[in-house]
């Protein structure tokens, strides 16, 4: 399966669209043009990213996000392909998790915190989308530039987790059956638990 086709499938998994910053980040990554911004996560922030990624795609009878190297992928993408507004919103999200003592909670509490963040993200995404489409005179543009917010933490976290997992060898092997010679093209009903075919 080609990378573009894989990305389209991932877009369906995250609700039909991938955000503009993530699309631009993927384009930068594929072109080999990287940011020169200084961005690095601390050890405690890396633990938070790994824990949240593993909650999004847990290890079951298939490998989880950590097995697929998703936490390192997220940090690499943020550093190389995103800009300061996304860096700030991502760090703010990690700081909020840290203040809630997320790593020391039991799994039920962690899921409750993540669920609350997901609900809050809906409001943040509405505000983000309005911010992107608002037009004004030069003074408005300067004010908007000064107040510009990046893509909300949860949207970044979820998109990059899915993107990292489903473009990794581990994630592709866990989720797709490779068919070297697929035979004729026909509608196939998948059995429960059967993987999607990749040609």
C-alpha cells in the first residue's frame, strides 16, 4: 500500500479529516525540509506522551503504540515539522496532564481524564477553526498573529499517534494482511477480527 493511500485511511479513522498543520507537517517531512526550531521534550514529558499514546492504541493481542515507536515519532514530527504555536499548545497540554498527576492515577482515572480532554477538544477545535478563517484589516492581522494558538493538544496527540502507528512497520503488520497477488477485484466481507487487505 502506498503512503498516500495509507494516509487517506488514517484520515477516515480520525473522523474524516487530518488537520491542515498535520498535512503541512507530512508534506515537509516527505520533502526533507525540516524546522530549525529548538524543541525537545523532557524525560517526564516523554513518559506522559508514551502513556497517552498507549491509552489511544493499547497493547492487546497486537502491538501497542509504544511497541510501534510512536512516542519517538511524535517528538520527531513536532520538532522537525511543526511550528511554535503547535509546540506551545502541545506543551500546555502535557503541563495540564502533569498537574493532574496523570502518571500516578489508576487506569480508570486516566481514561476519565482523557475523556474530559476529548470533550474539551471539541470546543477548542471550534475556536481554532474560527481563528483560521477570521479576516480583518492590518491591525486585526497583527493582533491575531500575536494571539495565534496552535492546533489543540488532544488533536495533535491523537493525529500523531494514529499517523505514527499506521505508518510504522509494526502497525501496518498488525493491522493489514499483505496480499502479493490479490486476484480479481471484488467486494469482500471481512470476518470478525480479520485484518484489512493491503496490496
